[in-house]
């Protein structure tokens, strides 16, 4: 099934982009998915395919919560439920919190999960060190990661939308970070753009020690950066991810273009990944001497 | 992956039983079956299960590896001590002691046995919340029949040096299994295998070093207060008593419900995240699976 493949070997990039077997620009072939999608509808389409093929029994997605734009982890077991959860919310949904419950209350044997790079790290740590995740490690069948520079709490997004962009949360149609700005699109067509300088201080502090931009530990990771509008950049990383992706391509789920042939391409992805990791690595180092001969914890050195 | 395939690849070529490639021809399979039967028992490590004040849930968890446990006992470890499983009265010399339960300091035999376990075992592993942190026995204050004076229960680390922690209530069969395989590699493996095992076990050794107190509060003290929480939800998933919910993307611990098993903090990717091990998840999981085939 080696369709649209550029190399069969795992490319070991210099860290920033992680290991991957394949990188393409892609979008869903399904118009209904594209209509609601943040970019290329990759996550919704790939989960839909995996659900329909029985590769997964259900997927932990960021579904609609109690308030507008407040996501909560939601276990989608039907295509309709998947569709209701599409789009980026730009605030925290503790996806991994349902990973054990999905195998218990929901009885899933084959779990899909979508999450940010740190959530993919949590999933993989949970598989190698399942301290409290009995019988979960081998039930994770498709982990899709999304590119992430940083995340916001719900209150931060509310602050940005209501105070800075002067819009009601329920009046927002779409939010987006791109071209150096935070964009808020209203239901009635109005558009507000905020410079990222404004949004920075509202970022979740825990994001500032994160050393992963493109979800290096996912089976498949995706995000808008690197691809033209309406398309997504996709990294296929693991053997499992490669297997599912190849099947989805063979089934005609996606339109793809070689990443080398799209603008701005991998160069921009690498640039942003390097920026994020360099900046956060510096933060990790500065934390070590945060006080007077006293520092803050570094999780990468151990649990102490 | 290169390192891992080398590690596990070279192993299967040697006389020691180890991870084998997933796909094998029938001829190879037969050859291996014969080799396995001829394999000298001396290659195995010796393991004992030392039972302190615990509910036997940790032992049940070990047993819940089902076929995997049989493979471990067949290929990698001899069970030389275990009240429920081996007919041995006194703690013998062994490579690894898996200790379950906390120590009742009013029970002379328990105190004697935990010290003896330390003397006789090269590696002491605290299996489960009670051995690591006291867990539910932290709430014991005596009065129970038929030994009402048994009122003080200590994590084993308060009395002896502990090498490795496996927190959680109950600890999961999969983590116990992983530690068993890694302990085998550490003691009997080649240089590369020892290196991998050491890297894998390091955070669990650091947990043992960190202390004998655990609580849902650790999430606040050592993660949220330290500016490290990113709201993934691992802690809530790990909690065996569902004491953790998420408010505003951060954990909220119901401290009345917390049993102090240590699972939430150990599961948190911001308690420890070892970049020299976890990104190799695919190869390591394959290798462990293959080792237990």
C-alpha cells in the first residue's frame, strides 16, 4: 500500500520534528468534514475511518462542554459524535483523564485518542509506566497528536475573547492562531485579530517547559503549520500509524500533496519547532536557578 | 530503535532466552522450543514475594499477568519465596524481593522479616501503595480483632533502604511485569540490555529515594505549585478511588477520598518524564511483548 510515499525509512530528524516515516500535506476527501474542520479535517476523518473499519471502538475527543468553547473529554463512538467535536478549541481538555474509564464504563477494547504533544507524552508514559492504568497500555490503538505551541485555560480564552476581542463566547464561530495572530471569527462575519504579544501572558504556565511542538510521540500527528489554507501537515510516525494511514489512503479518505511541493512547507514547521523548543529549554534551565540558591523542579531529571 | 533492536536482537542470538523477532519460520520455532527446554535454570534470577500488612491485591495483580506470569517464571525468574505460592518457611537469599504491604511495628515477626528481606535480597522492590507509602494502612490506628494493639503501620522505606518503587493500589500487572523483565535484564542481560534496564528503572528508583509519603496533595505541591501542570488528566485516570476531577483544566483532589497510594503523582508526565526511555516506547513495548511470548 505504499501510496504517496517518499521514503520507507524512519527519518531521524534532529529532534525537533521527532521520528517519522512519512510527511505529507493532506485534507479530508469528505466535503461534510471539511466544512466543519479547523484545517484539513485530518483528525475527524482518520477517526471516522478507524471507527468504520473497526480499528477503534471509540475515540477520546475534545467534545462540547457545558459552556460555549469549553471542551471536555468526550468518548465518541459514532461518526455523528465525532463530527460534533471537530475544530480546535484553544483551551484545555484533560483528554487522558478518560483513558482508563473508556475501557471500563464504556467498555472500549480499542481506544483512539487525540491530544496535544504533552498529552501524547502522557499516553506513552502511561503505556511504559502504567502506574494506575491497569490493562490500558495495549488498548490504545490510535493516538493522534496535534501541533501545539502552547495552550490556554478556559478562563484565559474567555478573557481574550470577551475582554480583548470584545465578543461574546457564544457569538464566536471559529478561533485560530496563524500568521502571527490570534484570530476570532464571529457568527455574523466579524473578524478580530489579536497580536500574539497580547495572548502570551495568558498562556498556561505548564506549557513553558514543553519540549515538543509536533507531537513527536503520536502515531500520526497533524497541524495547519506548513500547509496551505484548508490543508494540514501530517506526520506518520509509528508502525501502527503507518498501517492505519496507508489503509485510509487506499480507501480514498484523503487528498494528499507531497510536503516538498507545498508552501510554506517543512521549513516553517522546523523553524517554529526549533523556536519553541529552544525557548522552553531555556525556561527549564532558568527554573533551576529561579530563587536564591534554590530552583524549581525539573521533571526531565526525575520525580524528586 | 537501532539500539533496541541491537539489544534484543543480540540477546536472542545468544544462549540466553530473550526477545525474539515477531515473525519466525516454523523451523526456527521448533529449534527455539527445543532450546528453551534445554535451557539451564541457572540463567534465571531468583525472586521472592514478601508479604507484610497488605491485602494480597498486589500479588493478585502479579498473577493477573496470566500467561505472562508463567512465561516469567518459566524463562526469567524462579519464585523462591512466597507465603501463598511457594512452600518455603524462611526468607532465603534472593536476587529480587517483591515486598507487598506496610510493616506493623507492633508485630515483631513483620519487623524481623522486613529486615531479613533487606539482608537476603540484592534488590528490594516495594510493590504497591502500602509498601511504598503506607497507602490505606496510613489510616490504621488499631482496635481491630484479633490484634487490637497493632496500630502503627509504616511504609517499608521507613525501616529499610528500598531500591525500586511500584506505586499504585493495586499496582498494575503491566508495570509489575515491566519491572520484572527489566530486573532480569539488569541482572542477567548483556551490557546494552543492562543499560536499557537501568534507564527504565531509574525513575522508579528515584521515586524510592524521594520518600515514603504520598498524597493527592503531591499534585499540588510538586506539579501545580511548581508551574508544571498542563492539564493532561493522567492523575485523574490513574486514581483508583476517583478522588481527582479537573477544574479549569487542573486537578482537584478530594482529600477525604485520597488513600495515599502515590499513583497520581507517579503517573503524571510532569513528575518524571525520561527522554532517554519514553520516546522509544514502540521498540520497548515490542520487546517486552516478545519477551513474554
